[in-house]
C-alpha cells in the first residue's frame, strides 16, 4: 500500500490558523495504474455525484437517445437549478414523453437565492441530480423497464450502472449505499476511482466531450466544475458530496480522485485546484474565474480577514 503526507488545507483568520483539513489524493495514468499520490490513496469513499458521468454513460450504452449534447452534459450535473439547467432537463423529459411528475428525486430549491426567489416552490426538477434522473427515466422507457422503481438497486437501470462502475474501475465495489437523491452509490478506493476516470477518458469520450462543451450545465454560476472546465477545456472534473472530487486531464493522459478526510467542500475545492497546479494543468497565474476556488477569502465584517491555502506534494511511483 502506498502512503505519504496528505495535502494540508489551512484556514488563517487574522494570523491564527483556525482550522486544518487533510486531503488524500490518487493519480492514475492512462493505463489505470497509480502514478502519484498524497496521503492514503487506498482510502475508500462513495463516488456520490462524481459517479454521474458513469451513470450517464450507462444510460447511453443502454439505449438512451439523448436529444442533444446539452442533455448529456446536464445528466452529468450537480446543477444549481438555474433556468438553463431546468430548460435542458425539460427537453430530456419531453423527448421521452414524461412530465416533471415522473421524477423520483426529492423536491429541492435552487442553490442561489435569486433563483429560489423566482420559483413558486421546491420541486424535483430543481434538485441538483434531476438531470441524471431524467436520463434514467428515458433509458428505462426505451428498454420497456418499469418506471416507478427506477431508483431501486435491483432495477436494470441501476444494475447497468453498477456494471459500468466495476468494469471501468477494474474492481468490485467495496460497498453499496443510498445516495442523497435515492439511487445507489458505490464505494471504491481513491486509486480505483482514479483508474475509473482514466478509463472513462477512453470509453466515455462522448460524455466527457459534452461536459467540456457545456461546462455551465454541469454545475452553474460560481461553481468549481464550471470554472475549471471553462478555464481549462482539456480538464474535465466532477465533484461529489463529502469532500470528493474526480477528474481527467485529457491532454496529459492522467486522472485523479481526491477526498477531504472531514468531508468539507472548502477543502475539496481548493485541493482540486492545488492538484491541477501540481500536475501542471494550472500555473501560478490562476485565471480570474478560478481565483475564488484557488484562494478563497476569509471574511470579517464583509472585508478580507485571512486566507485559505493548500500545501503538499505528490509522491511519485
């Protein structure tokens, strides 16, 4: 088992280190082998929303006829519930002959207050996972599968996802749980997750192309995935809950998976940018749209009062 020092994310407020987060990282080459790491690359974690590109690939390979690349991108999304996201998902539903009532993800509000103020109430289509749920419904209908229970682990749709996960990871899943939106989520080691994304770069090119072509639809305003893919088209990333982030550096033939040990978003986001820096996809002159994620401000009274920084090195195989 490889191990080393984890990445360290420090929160400095007025000259005092207020919090420290530790982040484990695994980097795989195009052949799926571990080539670099920080901390414990054998850490086991649920894929959570980082699985969405694989779930979308399972839909496409099971016969889903996506109306367009926008619908493929939003199927991979943990979206803000902004109007463009909702419009893209309605196209998926309409093309398959469904109304919004068919969605079985929980009702939710848009992430941004201004978008929440513009809707009449919470709704399933506003849930950040509604894009993949619409794609799963369309796939189930295309195959004549039952619709009401498409989230169930034993449903053909979810079995197809599990098969894709294990095929790409080259390993059996370590554990199966229930994700926040109700579908199964699968646990792998970070090394296996990095391998999964390395192989997705070959077997899921159409999915990654759609994400790269429509980065806004994958997340939205102010979000890490959208910012990274807009600034660096050769990089495709997908974050997950509990501090997970996975991605592909397509121009370098590398893939990574990382997880903040305490599951925090702020550690995940800055560590993702730090990983891309160490791997050479982002230089020290960070693009403006990435600055809020690369060096988030610590505020006091609405004014800067400190900083958050990530330090660490990757051990090399």
